[in-house]
């Protein structure tokens, strides 16, 4: 091979390694976002289940003439409320862990660092609205 071809190939390999590193960081960033969304979906599933249990207990109490259904309904209503409270506590706990990992992440490329800083700025802005 000609010397200029070898130099061209070496430059292309270097650019490819840089691009692969950027792609790894983008995958890491997207994985963090998927984790946040999964945590939110889990919260919604818990809340949906909590409401279903509470409403089921309420209707068991209101629409039944049998004592055992009223007892079951009386148990289901507080159980649903406790499950709803537990879901919020669990969500906040997991969210703080996720935010800690996100804060501790050290980006190595300039593009990823810019995206990470934009994400933090958006989070800070939304945090001020809560």
C-alpha cells in the first residue's frame, strides 16, 4: 500500500473510535432516560392497582348486604390507600437513586456533556415549578 493510503486508513480508524465512544455515551444517556420512564410507569401501575383495590372495596361495602363482603370491603379500602402511599414513597426513593447516578455520570465527549447539561437545566427548571 501507498503511504498516503495507510495514513488515510489510520485517520479513518481514529475517527471511527471517536464516533463509537460518542455512540456509547448516547446509549448510556438513553438508558438513563428509559430508567426514569420505567420508574414512572411503575408508579402509574401501582396507582392504578391501588385505585382499583380501593374502589372495589368501596363498592363491596356500599352494594352488598352480606356482612363478609362489607368486612372484605372495609379491609380493601385502607389496603388500597396504603398501597398508593407506598407507591409514592417507592417512586421518590428510586427517583433519588436514579438522579444520583445521573448526577455522578462523567461524560467524556463534548457533545454528550452539552446534552447532559441541557437535561440538568430542564430538570432544574421543572423542579422550580413543582
